[in-house]
């Protein structure tokens, strides 16, 4: 599915069958309970279930989570999968989404050349907490026989259990992936945003029981349609009369989705907003939007779900689950029986019932049914809520919603892995010679239909060049009398021979001598041809568009030219001063960079891909010449 991440945990050969996998799934749920019980998911929660063998896929435990617009949920799942493989060394984990092996996308700059989206299936796994990539066998010394294109999961599991050290992903690849999931589990709290909302008392009571329902309500409002809004004309479930101020915990993604929506309530709904200048206007607006989301969820339920209380909170599994919660300080030191303790316990029980106790047979209850059931079984006191509203904690600052250009630039630099030197350090490290050398290295690299190779590529494959074939091709194009060619001779087809008849005239016995003579003749004719071009261009303004070498640099070249009698006058000799290639290259690059006016362009894109970053140019366009001087 799109915007969904799939995760699968396989047992290595000899680690046990279905019963062992089920025990591992129970152990995983108990171990992760302190993290997952209070986590707010965007669309779906992380849940493992047993999956029997089917086709080439052996039995395993796994699942999929729809993360919607919050991609952080996907990377949190990657963190969970890695931790599971670390805690249970008999399990091998794979994770992918509709883009395939998205872990490789994160490390695209460091992947080996043989790895491509077409052959990456069943080659990327987490094993014992580390990322592994299974390559195809290339030499006889390698003891495994793996096809280059396809690999079954059973074959991959056998290889990993036997030679996992050989398949450990390269350090740059692992570093890129691990950096993306670094910071968990502390990062969870940083992803939350707490805001004041003016809500109906019924919604306040529901959120105290199930804080995670805020995600479903925001999604319902965010994805509303005219049919949904029809149910919000009367507000039968959550009338606006008994509204109180409370603190609601969102994820930053949910909060942004809610606060950025422009919406005016129907006058028939009874929801009114104060003037925008009111100090609590934002709390009223957020509460109004959230109430619409809850009302939409309840309107989609045909009837109230029966409240069948199942006695599932007994037995050794529940005891191990509860002990794990206490060991990980899930209750945060709250006294047993206190209001906060009971609130945390209810969230833990909900998670246990849905994800730990027979998760493969559990049918998830719709959010609307769950809300109506909670309203039916929960008693609350509006006066108590009003007293709590008088001493609410401060809400979080939402300035993170606005990103300045400097913040964006800083984020881009961090994404590129750049250091952040001061402006003086940047000026010291900035070297125009490095720009020229990098560009020449880029031009000298070989490109294919798959794209251009950057100079820092580790590929050192030699390029083969057949001199004889190249010489013959030029000889056929230029002809035997190429040294006498002039631009006006292009109309005379007899001067150019594009046929292969010369090949038939070669004498087998004298072939090597003819080829050597032809090569020498070609070199001489090319020099003569270039001299003719220089003489013709010397009388034009073309040379003025290039920067030439200084007198000291070109003195030896001029002496050589005068000895050969190349030009008749000193003026012509001065006009033929050799061009400073590096200076012209850098000048043109800086002009192009200045013309980009701070936007993306060919110069910055090419140089940045080679690790060369030009400093910001505050001068007007065209100042590149002065910079090069």
C-alpha cells in the first residue's frame, strides 16, 4: 500500500517453528510495551501477528503500518525492527514500503555499483541489530552461490546464519541509515506538541481515557467531505454547550494539519468563535476543529458497540507485561491507584488487548465505535474539568511551524552532512584551483546511459581505447589531403571519403607499416589543420572572449612558434598567445553561479555533487571576473 511500511521477522534455520515465532512475538510486545502503549500513531499502530508459510515466503511474524503523512512513523518502525533484531538474535528482520528497499534510498550515495532496485529484493536485512546486504557471488573464492538477479528469502536466511560477518553492510551505508533513526526513544517526546483546546466535556473525558484517538479525529477533519460536514450541522454527540479548556497532546504532524486548515463552522452547529484578537482565539479554533473531527467519526457508526468486558488481564502473559512496564518506569513513579497511574494503566490495557493478547485474531474496533463505547461507560464531572482548566500547564511554543530561509539552509546543510564553519573559515578553505581541478576530473570521467560518474566515485575500472581504430576513423573522415583542407573546401565531397573502400586497399603484408605511416601523417595533418584555423581566427574577435596566459607564462610558447616560423608578424604572434584554460573555466563557472541568483542551477548542482561548495555571492551578476582576479 502507498504510505505504508511492511515489516517481517523470520527465524533463522534451526531456531524453531511456529510456536517459537509466537513466543518471540509475545516477548517483542512485552518488551516494547513501554514505548508503544502511549505512542500516538498517525494512522495505524505497530502490530505483529503470525503469518504461515506461503509460496517462497517461510512462516514469520510481521505486519504493516499505514503512516500517512507522518513519515516519522515509518522511521520509528525501522528503529523498532532494529531493536527487535538486537534483542532476539534468532530473528532476521526485513522492512520495506511501496518504494521497495527505502533503507537503500537513504544511503544511495554509498551503495555498491552492483546493487540496483531490480536486484535488491530479499538482500537487505537487520540481523543482530546490524544492517546486512547479501551480494551476488563474484569469484570462485567466495563459497556461496547466489544468483545476480533473484534471491529467495530461505536462501538469504541460510546465508545470513552461516556467514553474517561477510554480509555486514559497509560502514558508510550503516552510518547513513542509523543516523536517520538516531535519537529514539527520546525523540518521541520531542515529536509531541501540547496545545490548549476549548472542547466539549465529552471529548475531554474520551481523550483522558484514549489520548491516541486525537489522531483519528484530526484525520477525519483533515479529510472531510460535504457528506461528513452534513453530520456537523446538529452536533448530536458533542453539543457545544458544555465546553471546557484542556490540554491536548498532538504529534507535530497532527497539530500542523489541524492548525493550518482554514475552516468556518456552520451557523446551525452552535459553534461560534471569538474575535481573532481574543487571547484564547487559537484554543477556541483548535477545539472547534477537533470537535468536528470527533463528530464525524461518531456519525459513521451505525450503532453503539456492545460493551463486552473480557477478562483478559490475568495469566502469566499479563503478569510479564505488567512487570515489564514497571521495570521500564512506565508509570513514572506514580502511586498505585492514583488518577495518573490509572490513566496510564488504561492505555497499557488497551495496547495489551489489541496487540499482545491474540493479535492475529483481533478485529480492530473503529474509532467511532470506541468513542461511543467510552462515552457510554465513562462518567465525568464538568465542574471538575473546569477546576482543572484554571491551572493548566503552559502550552508548547509553535514557532517551529515557521521556517526562515536561514533555518532551511541549515537543515539542507545538515542533510548533506556538511560541517558549519564560520564565514572566515569558509573564505580560507575556498580555493579556485580546487574548483577547476574538480570540474576537469568530472569531465574526464566516463558517463553511461545510467548517468555521469562523480570524481569521488570508488570505481577505478580502466577505460579501453583502441588507438588504431580511432586513427583509421579520423583518416577516413579527414582524407589523405587533410592538411590542405580549408573551410571553403567542405562543399567538395571528393575531399572526404566516408566509405570503407580504403580497407580493401590495405596490403596484408605491409599493414603495420601503413598504419604507422598513416598515424604519423594524421598527426601532421591535424597540426597543419589547427594552424590554419588559428590563422583564420586571429583576424576575428573570437580570441578576445578568452583570457590568455600572461607574458611570462607564454614566453616559451612564443619562442617555439617564432622558431618554426608559424606567423609572419609579431602582432599575429601576440594574438595567438595561449589561452589560460583554468582561468576561463573558473571565470565561466562563477558567471554561471552568479546568474543563478541564489537558486539551484547547473553550476551549483554539479559542483555540490562533487563536494565543492561555492560561497554565497553578494556581488552583482557578472562579478565572477573580479573574483577570479
